[in-house]
C-alpha cells in the first residue's frame, strides 16, 4: 500500500530537501505513519484529506528529528530532563481526533449502561396518563396541558 504522503510533501513541510540515507529513512517513516493512520481511522483514504496529509508529515517529522524520543539536555552544569516521550512513529490524542474526523468515525466513543441500587421516586399520579407501553413518561412540551 502506498504512503498517504509523498516524500516531496514531507520535504516542503520539513523545510529542506533530503539526500542519501535520509530519503530512505523518511520514505520508511512515511509508510509507517500511513499504516498507523489507516489502522487508527479504519479507512484507506482514496482521496487523502489535507488534514491527514498534515498529520502524516507531523508524525514523520517527530520521528525523523527525534528517533529515540529524547527529552532533555545538558550544557555545562546546566541540565534538564522532561518526562518520558514515546519514540518512533505514534499519534498524539489530538492527531487521533483529526484522523477520526477526516475518516468520519468517532474514535474512542463507547456506550455505557448505568445502573443504580437507589430506589426511584414514586410516579406522580398526575403523570400516570403519560406513561407509554415501556413505562417511560412521555410529555409533549408543545401542549401546555402537559406541563
């Protein structure tokens, strides 16, 4: 399967032309990022939306610039170190949202069945005539007699 972005797309966003081993590495990362995005979206993207192209290039840039996921520096007696950062090709939560929107899917949406052991309050007798066959109180707010 082909990458969702071309090497030229990445080079434009990266700000320079790549050469030698950089080209081979960037093309492999484009393939990896594309596979990850297709898997996340559940879509092959016959036509790649601009937002997905952006995400592919951003994922590749992150992996290209920082393949080991380093976060910190030491200069003389000055130093800092941040929290752990994933290495390689990965999607941030925001990028996942962009991909799902582009694919027309709702990533991460689940349904829950809520239960409670608390007793329900007694049904107001005035509403008894508004109970349907399933025991659900139905009120038509368009009619003032129901209020």
